[in-house]
């Protein structure tokens, strides 16, 4: 109400002045050109929500491997005159591949809704939702598929208010999610372990190398 009253007074004063200009419907140009009123304590953070998911090209090979593993182990288990120990080992492997298959299917259909305010998971495992101010745990692990450690993936685990969320670096938008989680961990003054700290340093070094290569490529291109 106070804004409307001030606007009305401004309109009356402006219309009373000689030669005052008015808009199409009699509104003074001073009112039309006025800057929008922004509350002093308004939250200017980005409210855009990014939906992240695991790409199909990444998930499909896992599905194929799990199905093939179950079929091969089932063939061994039903083979006649086989050692009983091997039969039990095959059965255990079938159960292991089944768990891996279910886990992969859940990853395929799950979605993460991420913003600068928090994160929410939708799908069969829906219910994992929290704001970044509630983050109470942050961990980053690296799993290598080669002995030299040059090829592998990262796994990030987040805890908040009894909620646990695990995501892998194959997730679309993982870099932004990691930046948000890292900033939240810093703002919440969380203690992180040495392994997480080392992995963050490794990522920083990789980013610096990429930026240096981009700059060097740009300079080379300009010289040519």
C-alpha cells in the first residue's frame, strides 16, 4: 500500500507541474522510467533448476554386461556333473550380477534436480532432497580401471539430515554438482578427509592443464 500511495503522490505532483510529460495513459514519464524496487535483503542467487541424469550410452554397457554375466553363470550352475563348489560360486555370482542389474536400472530412470538452493532426486529412489545449508557430509572417491590410475571415475557421496546421496562422474552435469557441493561444504565448514582433499586437488590440476592447453591452442592459432 505504501508503494501505491507514493506512486499516486508522484503522479499528482508531476501532473501539476507545468509542461510535465505523461505516458500513453496519463502516467508521468518519471514513473515509467523509474527503476524496479528491489528489497534490500533480496536473495539474488540463480534459481534455475538443472535436471541431471546418466546418459544412456553410459548405462547400456553396464546393463549388457550384467545380463551376459547372469546368463553365463546360470549356464555353469545348471551344467550336469559339475563340482558342487563351482555351482554355489556360480549362484553367488548370479546374485551379484542381479544386484548390479537392479542398481543400473535405478540409475537409468533416476533424475537429479539441482539448483543453487539444494538438490532433489526423483524416480523410484525419490525422497532424497535437502538444501545446501543442510549439507553435513561430503566425500569424493576415485576408482581406477587401470594400474596407472589414468582411467577411471569419481564417486561423490553427500549426507544431509539423515539423507545419503551417491552420484558418479558419468552423471550429466557432474562438474556443476561438484562445484555446488564443494562450495556448500566450505560455507558449512565441514571437515573432509585426506582422500577427498587429494581428489579435489587432482581435479583442480586437471582443470588447470585443460585451461593451459586451451590458451596455448588459442595463441598458436592466432600466430598461424
